[in-house]
C-alpha cells in the first residue's frame, strides 16, 4: 500500500480528482445563485407594435414635389423584451422614404419604407411595407386674387361695390400638373348678417380647379386684405303738406308751406322708383290764426331710412265774416284743396327727380413717372338731381370721376373727387374724397 501512496502517478491522479470535484462544486453553486435571482442565460423574446410612427421623406424640396406618402405607419418590433421597452418609450429610430436620387424621373412609382437608427438586435416590420407616390417638378406661378362675399347677408336695401384686394396677386407653388389645374384663386370675405357699412378684413386665399375643388398647393401670402364698400341707394323727393280736418268758423287758410321742402330717402332702387313725394298731413281743425308747427314725417314701409324725421310747417290764415263764410260755405269746401295746391305751386319750385348711379369707376390722373397710385376703393356712388327729361337720357358713361394725384408725395392721402357730369343737373356724391396711397416705383421699373 505504501508503494502506491508513495507513487508519483498516484499523487497526480488524486490531485486531478480533487480539482475536478472543486470545479463541479463551484459551477453548481453559480447556477443555483442565478436561479435564485430569477436570471436566465437565454433572453426572453417578444414583439411590440408601435403605432403612428412619423414618416420622413428625403427628396430635393427646392425643385420637386412628392405626394402620396402617408404621414405615419405602424412598426412591429421583435427582440429582447428589455430592448423593446426602450425602443417603444424612446422612439429613437426613424422610418423614411428615400427619393434623394438626383436622377430620379417624374411620375408615379412604388417605394419601400426603410428604418434607421434601430438597435441591431431588434427586427422591424413596417405596415404598410410600400407606398405609391408621385414625383413632380416644383413650379411657382403668380395669380390674381378675386375677392368674394355672400351678397345675401347685406341688410335689405343696401348694395356693395366690387371688393378691393391687397395685394392683388399671390404666388402659388406646387406640383406642375396641379398648378396647371388652377382655374380660380379666391379670397372669401366672411361678413355677418345685416351688414350695412363698409367692411375691411382678412380673407384666406384658396386655389380651386374648374369644379371648385380645393387644390393642395402653397400660397404666399396665405391671406389678403379685403375692403368691401357698402352703401344704400338714395332719392330726394318733395315733402307735400296735406290738409286734414275742418277749419274753424271765421278762419280761411291762405297758404301752407313746409321747411325743408325735400327729404332724402334710402332704400332699394326698386322701392325708391315707386315714390315721388312724401305726404305730410296737417290738421287745420285747431288752427285759429297764423301758426308754425313741427310735425313728424312718416317713413314709407319700403324705405330703410330718411334723412330727417320732422319738418316745420308754416300756416298763413285770414279772418273772414261768418255771414260771408255761410254764403261761400259750399264753394269754400270745394276750394280748400285748390287753394292748397295753388299756394304750394306758388311757393315751391317745380318738382324734381333724382337718379342714382352706383359703382362708378374712379380714375387717378397726373401720376408721376416714378410713382404708383392705388385707391383704397376705386368706385363711388353719385345721385343726380334735375328735371325728369334731363335725367332720362343720362347714363353712367356720361359721368367721370377722377382724383388729381400730380402733386402728392409718397404716403396715404384723402383726395377730393372731381366730377364731370352733364349740364343742367345737380349732383351729390356718397363720399367727397377718396383715399389714395402713393408709392415709389422700384428702380428696375423706372
């Protein structure tokens, strides 16, 4: 026995056995510790879907327009759960479409969504996988803007001139085939119901095709200033006093006069055409001598308003004997209206007519070579007053409205309107001045 124990090989075998036992013991304890801590040597694989991930599009934005790319996609990720949680919370990856090839051709194409900056240990699936896109040449073109509004919202009897727009043109940028579809460029001015005064406001500009469908383009500026001049037609008519009641015994009415003799009516042109005078009832039953009264004028229902609501009436009388009055009683009753008519005809001028023209063009004259003139409103209304025969032959073409800008410096000015109208008629403007903006031309233009 001693022989074996003293052998070198025996000692080597024993040492190897002890080392093997020690290795097995240590590894067994490490595995036990891992299991007790809930650790696993193989990671847990899972999937997670992230919705509404923004899509970036890479292309030459200065020269091209790309359409058809969805704004967002859904991305399903597969991998270790810890990595999925981090990716979902931080969203530190990007989904994109690459159309940056300088040799790219115009037209329709199918492109694949790609993903970048994603942890390489995760696998991504994008839904949808493809997109049908259209690539077009980017074009910018200048268009005139036409303002519009809902005419039915104006207060009854009021009219509006042609809206003025500033600036008058806009630049529209978009795909070439879309720009070619533009038929109208509109700026709709929102007005409230019952509008009865000039309105200034901002209106958003829209580009429309021939079927009035809104087109997807970029407009600069996106909104414009719109001015809508609102007015109401007017007509000047005579005030006609009419006797009512029976005069007292011993009193005779010599004359009845009214001051002022005329009143201006405002309303629709159709309504004004039906009115030639305003009757003013004068009750003479309580008159016992000369008198001055202030009486209310009654506004016709079809008229919106009148320039005044009252008028002064002057009554001249004379006393007569009762016996003479009895003898002439029958004749007096018949002559009352006749006397009134004769006196009115004697005191008042011949009846006149009025005629109103709206939306007359105002022309600036005397513009200097290095200046530009722009009117805030380039239309006005004028009311002519004269004999019916004279007014009958007058048309819009017989009247010119101008503003002299020859001596104006740069800036905004209120300039008096100059009227040229046929002889034999009087006229009255709805506004005696026009607001004119004077600006210097660019050096290139001059």
